[in-house]
């Protein structure tokens, strides 16, 4: 089992725990230490795993020190949670990158079987690929969300790196990728061919400006996600406090924490990966707070997936000029979904309906005969 490859947490952050108050996270989560071994997995909700695979990373020459994150994270105070969290230590890089992929996939598969949500920290963004393969083993359709400045497609189908792992995913068989959404892309980092491919596959790209204008509009996107990958090259230099390790434009520290919280709240997210980490003291603190916010969000999950609209939901049928769209509002969470059907298409032999997470603004737009673009893309993907 690949879990046996995980190495214990380094002594340096562990020694610091002894000087901290008893209420801090470092003294209230389970830890993989050399003396105690891997903690009991049964009953765990969230597992933190460091990854040392940097061969495809943008920051390959300056590997991130995950123990610097641990020092900051262990010193934080927990929220009002009743969750079991463990730090399972670090996965060392394999003899080859493919060996690391295999280990990540095995660990992901085992934890998903146990309904434990892992947070993979470090390494390159292409480590999302083996997590996608976990869903292939479960024969389950996948929705992926990538917080990234670029789309990560490439014309070189066999080259798997931080710039091309998405090409491998869409070429891999069986193809179970239902939707891919990029949050925070910046136009000048994306080739025209990549944008054309996104449109051809009816995938969704939300530009940086749209994310920053109203970050709460991203919540439904996370609600429909199975895998969330965050490439920290998306950060502005203010978030890293180092102009050499950040970008002139990017997501700021407050908004990236909001995005991570939305990922935690999602009843559907099974994997979170935070990759391409610049080595700065500010990044250590920000990463600790991002993980804190994910756990905070996880503690607030509504247990509304899969959605059962036959109880606890209010149904709204909105007649438009050429069709009727059905919306549902949860009485528990006050969140919205809209119904997708493909029974209006003549070439369809299997009539089916599914739900797409949306905002109240989408409902209000429909009352003015405006259909959300997400609805169009989702309907096209059903065929």
C-alpha cells in the first residue's frame, strides 16, 4: 500500500509544538511521527499530505519547505469544529515522475474509499492527473476545478508537466471528465488555440477580473467539483510579499482563502491539491490559513449531495421565450440549482435530467428571459 511510503513529519516543526498553548491545531490533530507511526485512519475526515515531487514544477530549483507551513499551521487555533484531522507526513518523490503518480493515485483511491478528503500540498500542478485517474477506477464522471492563471493544455499529448497535464486528461481512456472549469485565468498567459479548445469542449473559463469582482459567484462552481487544484502562480506578488515570486496581477490573499473555503463547503469535493508554491515566509502563513479555511468550510458542509429535491427544496418553474427552466432552492442552505434536461433534442434516445449549481442571480436573470451561459455549456456537454 502506498500509504506505507509516507515518511514521518520532520522533528523541527514537532519540537515547536511543545512551546505552544494546548488549544492550538498542532496539539489537537493526529500526527504521523517516527515514534507513533501513521495515525489510525478510521474516523478521519481530512488528511494533510506533503508531496516532494518537483521535477515538473515551475519552482523546481527552489523546492517549497513544507515544514515551514507546518510551523505556521500547527500554531493556529481551530474553529468551532468537531472534525478529525491528521497530518500523514510526506510522500517522497519516486524514482520517476510516473512512480510518484502511481503512489498519489493509490493513496487517493484508498482515502476516497474511506471517505477521507486529502489535502495534497506541494509539488507541481500535474499531480492532479493521478487524482483524476482515481475516478477512472471508480468509473465515475469527474468535474475538475483549477484555480490557475493558464489553462494548462499542450499540443504535445504525451508530455505531462505543469503546462500540459490537461492534454493528457482529455486524451486518456476511458474519458470520464465531464467538466473542467478554470478560475482566474489571465488572457495573456493563454494561447488562442487553448481558448478555442475550451470552447470546443464546452469547458468554462472565468477570467481573473470576474473572480475578483465578486468571489461569491464562484461558490456554485466548487459545489459541482470533485477535484480542486490550485496553482499558486495565480497569486499576485502582494500575496507572496515578493515581487520575484508573484505576478503583477493575480488573486490576492483574501480571495484565495475565500476560494479555499468554498472548496471545503462543497459536499462533493473529494480531493484538494495546492501546488506550485513559492518559498516565502508570507506563503507559509498564507498556506496555513488556506488549509484552515478549507477545514472551516468542511465543518459547514450541508450534506446536500446528491441533491434530493423531493424534500426540503422549493421548486420554481420559469417560462422563457422558447422553453421553461426549473430552479430549486434549498430551504436548509438557501442555495440554488437549476435543472438540465436533454429531452428536447430529437436525436436523444435516453431522456434524463440532472442539476447544475447556480446562484440566485441566475434565477433572477431567468425571470428576465436571460439564460446563464453555464446552462448552455452544460446542455451541450450532455450530448
